[in-house]
C-alpha cells in the first residue's frame, strides 16, 4: 500500500484541524468599542497580552478580574509604580509600559515586540482618563485569550505533525524568521530540549539508526510496509556497497533552518529526492519509491538502471550479470564472456571486491562509482587499460579488453 497525504491527515488529532485566525485588529471606531473596561480586556488585552499575562502567571493577570486588581495598586515587580491611576494615564505604569515611555530600569515596552496601534493606545488612555471604571458586565464567553492555535496545540503530537507534514502556515510567518518568537507567538526554543535544531532524530528517524532516516517518518510511522521509501535501511547498512549517506538521494541539511529542509514553501511536507550530489547524479525519482536513470542500479556501463522499493532483496543478476548468469555474461564489457566461459571467476580479476564464493568481499569497493580491478595472486598487471602477464595458461602482452 502506498502512502498518501490523506492517510497522514487521519493520523492528526481532530483539534489540530480546527484552526482559526485572530489577526483582526481592534477598531476603536467600531460600534461595539464602548469605552469600558470590558472592551479594553476583551478586545485589546485578550488578543494582545494574555498569552503571557495569564491568571496565576508571573506577570499581572490582565483578565477583567485581574485588571480590577491593578487599580490604584503598586506593582510587585517595580515597587513605587502604581499600575493604573484613574484619571492619570501618564502616572499609570501599565499605560507607560504600553507607550514605551520607560526608564532603563523599568523593563521592556509591552507587548514586547510589536507596539499597539496608536488608536488603541489612545483608547486605553481615554479609559484611564475618564476614571478607569470597571463598571461593565464581562462577556462570559470571552474569558481569556483568543488563541491563534486550537486548544492542545502545545502537544508535540499535534504541532509537531502539523509542522512536519506542512499542514499549517509556515511557522516563521508568526514565530519569527529564526523561530525565536515574534509579536505574541513564542520562541520555539522556549519549550524544546536544547540542541533540537541539530538533532536529526528529533523529528524523523531514530528507530533503527541515529542518522535521521526513517522508520519514524514525518507522520511518525514505524511500519516499514507503509513508508514512502522502504529501503532506507538497506542503503544505510552498507552490506554489499558502501554505507550511503543521505547526500546520495537528498540535499543533506545541517539543521532545521537549512534552506529547503523543513521550510520549503512550494513543497512543504514532502521530502525532496535530489540525486545531483550522489553516484547517480542524473537519476530520476518517479515517486512511490521508484527510480530510473540510475548508475547505482545499472550494469556499470551506463546510467540506465531502474529500481523500485518493492523489489525486495536484490541478487547479483539484478543490475549486471553475476557469477552464475551464464547467458547474460555477453552483456558485459569486452572479454568478460570469453573469460567466464574459460572458467575464470569474478574474483580472478576483481579479487578485492568479490571472494572465491562469488560473494561481495569488500562492500566499500562495490557500487562506489569505479570498477575495481585486482588480480589477486594471478601474475597479471593492467596499465593504460592493457593487460600483461600469464593467467589461465595464456600469455597476455598488452592485450586490450
Ligand atoms: C510575549 C509576552 C508578553 C506579552 C505579549 C505582553 N507582555 Fe507584558 N510582560 C511580559 C514580561 C516578560 C514582563 C516582565 C518584564 C518587564 O517588565 O519588562 C511583562 C511586564 C508587564 C507589565 C509590568 C508588570 C509588573 O511587574 O508590574 C505590564 C504592566 C505589562 N507587562 C503589560 C502588558 C500589556 C498591557 C500587554 C498587552 C498590550 C502585554 N504586557 C503583553 C511579557 C509580555
Ligand atoms: C498566524 C500566526 C501563527 C502561525 C502561522 C503559527 N503560529 Fe504558533 N503561535 C502563534 C501565536 C499567536 C501563539 C500564542 C498562543 C496562541 O495564540 O495560540 C502561538 C503559539 C504556539 C505554540 C504554543 C501553544 C501553547 O498552547 O502554548 C506552539 C507549540 C506553536 N505556536 C507552534 C507553531 C508551529 C509548529 C507552527 C508552524 C507549523 C506555528 N505555530 C505557526 C501564531 C502562529
Ligand atoms: C509550549 C511549548 C512548545 C512550544 C512553544 C513549541 N513546542 Fe514543539 N514541542 C514541544 C514539546 C514538549 C515537544 C516534545 C519534545 C521535547 O520535549 O522537546 C515538542 C516537539 C516538537 C516537534 C517534534 C515532534 C515529533 O516528535 O516528531 C516539532 C517538529 C516541533 N515541536 C516543532 C515546533 C516549532 C516549529 C515550534 C515553534 C514554531 C514549536 N515546536 C514550539 C513543546 C513546544
Ligand atoms: C524540527 C524537525 C526536524 C528536524 C530536527 C530535522 N528534520 Fe529533516 N525533515 C523535517 C521535515 C519536516 C522534512 C520534510 C520537509 C520538506 O521537505 O518539506 C525533513 C526532510 C529531511 C530530509 C529529506 C530531504 C528534504 O529536505 O526534504 C533529509 C535528508 C533530512 N530531513 C535530514 C535531516 C538531518 C540530517 C537532520 C539533522 C541535522 C534533520 N533532518 C533534522 C524535519 C526535521
Ligand atoms: C537511496 C536513496 C536514499 C538515501 C540514501 C536516503 N534517502 Fe531518504 N528518501 C528517499 C526516497 C526515495 C524517499 C521518498 C520520497 C517520497 O516519495 O516522498 C525518502 C524519504 C525520506 C524522508 C521522508 C519520509 C516520509 O515520507 O515521511 C526522510 C525524513 C528521509 N528520506 C530522510 C533521509 C535521511 C536522514 C537520510 C540519510 C541518513 C536519507 N533519507 C537517505 C531516498 C533516500
Ligand atoms: C544494485 C545493483 C547491483 C547489484 C545487486 C550487484 N551489483 Fe555488482 N556492480 C554494480 C555496479 C553499478 C558496478 C559498477 C562498478 C562500481 O561502481 O563499483 C558493479 C561492479 C561489480 C564488480 C566489478 C568490481 C568493482 O569493484 O566494481 C563486481 C565483481 C561485481 N559488481 C559483483 C557483484 C556481485 C558478486 C553481486 C552479487 C553479490 C553484485 N555485483 C550485485 C551494481 C550491482
Ligand atoms: C578476466 C578478468 C575479469 C573477470 C574474470 C571479470 N571481470 Fe569484470 N571487468 C574486468 C575488466 C578488465 C573490466 C573493465 C575495467 C575498465 O576498463 O574499467 C571489468 C568491468 C566490470 C564491470 C563494469 C561494467 C563492465 O561491463 O565493464 C562489472 C560490473 C564487472 N566487471 C563485473 C564482473 C563480474 C560480476 C564478474 C564475474 C561474473 C567479472 N566482472 C569477471 C575484468 C574481469
């Protein structure tokens, strides 16, 4: 069964799909913008402040009840400063935090990264000027933050999948170019374990090796039969060939921010297959674990190899003629067929690559991009593609292949 995006979608928790946006700016001229504490709390503080200013949090609670508790009350963090002085905005610390009219030891302007619009600030000034009345009935449905993300988004299984499968808008739009927080969207590093950006098993891989290659793909799948590419393990293992690095088939990133890695806007959530830095530089990826124009799965003479991850374990005849492929020997270059018929073995001329049993002897030499010749104990030499010496009872003098 091939993997589809729909199947991945089903893996997501339901709340993650119920996304909404709360980017609407407060409009002081709107009909519902009555000059009351309720408007200040519900239309301004809830969307702009309450991510950080939560009930029971480290900084003042800016809900309706929290605000009431700041009228004529001194700041805990900044002794001597009264938070809200009815009738006097400039004497109100909360107001000075918003305008940024602060001395060096009075902390940061609020919100920390993006100032409120002037009209909104003027609205708060007028509310304080007119006595900072708390006389209104708060909307019971608007108790706290109008969060951008749905409830439960802080769970790794929710926001992790959304990011990995490219289902949510590019996180950088709100969380900053380097994901270190912007406006009221928090710094990703504020919750994550240290070093997560360079940790290749933080989001994928880790089940079989520490390289980052699936299993545990981007949807968290471990089941080999469900993966978009079932053969990562074989390529990495290096049993019959060198242990291949990711570069053979992908641009290998150095961390999460590497261009084209987790953030590639055109193909978000898709792992690009890029052969250009590998042995099969001209290879083509056809999707669904199928490739063509490969050197690696070819016969060693051209780049016409094909492969499909459903092919399973490959034997020696899958790419070129193997030790027992009598009739296929003639597809090999030069004198192969003639020599094999004279009962030579692959090991006679490729001694370091293949042993006398016809099995790969040194994996690092096989499918490494070059044909390795080694005559072993045979009294032969090859210079400028010509062979000299005596072997299989035959004298060779500068023979071409
Ligand atoms: C990104 C988180 C964040 C947001 C959003 C934010 N604040 Fe703050 N706020 C803080 C932090 C951290 C402090 C403590 C450090 C400081 O005073 O600079 C603080 C302190 C304050 C203080 C002083 C508290 C004290 O100790 O007396 C006030 C008043 C305040 N914020 C008001 C606001 C208002 C009003 C908004 C929205 C318009 C807002 N903040 C939005 C993080 C935030
Ligand atoms: C349109 C702006 C926007 C985008 C896009 C966005 N975020 Fe956020 N994110 C926010 C805001 C604002 C907050 C503060 C809490 C809230 O409003 O939900 C936040 C908070 C979070 C939190 C903490 C949630 C909590 O309950 O404490 C996580 C985790 C998160 N974002 C992850 C992501 C990831 C991952 C992406 C990209 C896949 C992303 N966000 C994209 C605006 C955004
Ligand atoms: C409110 C805290 C919080 C914030 C903010 C947050 N994360 Fe996470 N995230 C976690 C936790 C907890 C984990 C689990 C691993 C850990 O503890 O580091 C996690 C894991 C992840 C994973 C791995 C999921 C997996 O297991 O495959 C991704 C991807 C991720 N976060 C992306 C982001 C991005 C991008 C942002 C910023 C836009 C972000 N997170 C902000 C709490 C958070
Ligand atoms: C925060 C999560 C995260 C971390 C950490 C992470 N990756 Fe990825 N990786 C992804 C996502 C998401 C994709 C697919 C996204 C895409 O291309 O749209 C991906 C894709 C890849 C691909 C396929 C090619 C591509 O870019 O699409 C390779 C190779 C890869 N990652 C290697 C690594 C290596 C190596 C590391 C450690 C240096 C690493 N990853 C760390 C999330 C992560
Ligand atoms: C022999 C080629 C090859 C090598 C080597 C290789 N990959 Fe892949 N990889 C693929 C193919 C093909 C896909 C499937 C792309 C698709 O159809 O979406 C893939 C998919 C992936 C995916 C996404 C899986 C998913 O669908 O969720 C990740 C992540 C990944 N590779 C990481 C790596 C890492 C990390 C390495 C190095 C340790 C690596 N790959 C080495 C060929 C390779
Ligand atoms: C996936 C395709 C593939 C399979 C399967 C394969 N080969 Fe090869 N083989 C190649 C390619 C391509 C070359 C070209 C030279 C190179 O890059 O090492 C090669 C080269 C060779 C050589 C020449 C010596 C050398 O070091 O290049 C010998 C001998 C050889 N293979 C033997 C075998 C044997 C024995 C088996 C089975 C155990 C086998 N091959 C299976 C692709 C394959
Ligand atoms: C008599 C020596 C000899 C024997 C025996 C021999 N080879 Fe070769 N092989 C060569 C030479 C010479 C080349 C060409 C090297 C060059 O010029 O790059 C070669 C090249 C190859 C290549 C590269 C593609 C091609 O056709 O040129 C493959 C693959 C290969 N041999 C596999 C094998 C296998 C498998 C066997 C056993 C079935 C075998 N060889 C037996 C001498 C031999």
